[in-house]
C-alpha cells in the first residue's frame, strides 16, 4: 500500500450569475417570481459535486446563507440552484423564500472552496423600474425616461403617437 495525496487542479477564473427562473431571457427585476443561481468553477471531484452560495436582499435584510448549487454533470464545473422563490414583502426568517423590498439590491456570493476566491453578482431594481401599461407592455426607466423593454419611447399622458398606449401604473 502506498500513500497518495490528491490535490486540486490549477485554479480557474470562476463566475457567478443569476437568471430569471420564470423567463431566462428576461432580466431579474421586481416582478421576477424566482431566480436561479449559476456558478462556473472547477469540478472538485469525478462525481457530481455540490457547492453553496449566499443570497441576500440588501434592503429587506432577507438572506439564504447556504443555497445549494448542484453540478449539472460530473466534472462539468457548472453549478445551478433549484429555482429560489422571490416575493415582495417583509423578511420571514427560515422560510427559504427571498422577501425583497420594492427598491432592492439582490446580491449572490460564492466562495471557491479550494482557493477561497470570492465571486459576487448583484442586480438592483426600484419600485418604478418595471411597470406595465394597459396593453401589457413592460417598461423600464432609462436615463430618467420611461422606455419600452424593446427600447422604444413610450407616450406620456397627453402626448399622441400612433400605435402607442399611454403609460399608466398598474392598478
């Protein structure tokens, strides 16, 4: 019998990100019902590994200390969480649902377990950053002006423009 020492491979530059769990093509905003955390890092074994990330809504103070991220395939180095529910409201401790404020910064932090490299991703929104008009178009603030999600200018009250619906807050 011989003794051996297993060591990790060379460190790679990892990354962490969040995606909208309901509509991966959409941004994470106030209306997003859940998020999925995606980390890219080295694989730690020949098996399907699990790593953990911390998720914090800074304004509300809600936190998930150890959100599990499962490796998508053994050796792939891509780790994903299950969808994490996100609602607007007051913090409820221990419920595994992120309660975020209307004006919020959502931060996810992952620490490489071998090399201790800290990776963060953050997304912010305001109470007015994601509104819909009566026609159901999504709007965002851009340089102080409300614009459609597709970038087209919207019509403010009193303005006339063919084919556009005047902006109104959800009732």
